[in-house]
C-alpha cells in the first residue's frame, strides 16, 4: 500500500488537487469531493504506470504536522477575531 500527501485547493470556479510526492499527477473537479475522487484515480493510474514501466514508486517525503496545522489555524481565527 502506498500513502501520499494530497493537496486540494479552491480555485476561482473549481478545485484542483495534486500530490507533491508525484510530480505531474494532478486533477480538478467542480467540487472538493469531485477533485478528491479524481486525484485518487489519477494517483492510481500514475502508480500503475510506474509499476508497468518497472520504475520505482516514490516514497512520501512530505509529513503533515497536524499540531502545527492546528496552531496556524487558531492564529488565523484569532487574527480575524473568530472564536473557536
């Protein structure tokens, strides 16, 4: 089983998704859920192609520090005077 960090971003009229572990593997969707579904499919195809070509599947080099993320979110909420 492979694990990759996913990044989903809100754009003007849609959502985009990518994995920093898999350069060039991207997807979009009209909704966040659609972008997430599409990136899972894109990653599956990307990894399958690497395996078929006997190329190594990269290991994830990215870690999500949930404590740091939560701390940053709380700082943003405080900045905008939103109570959480």
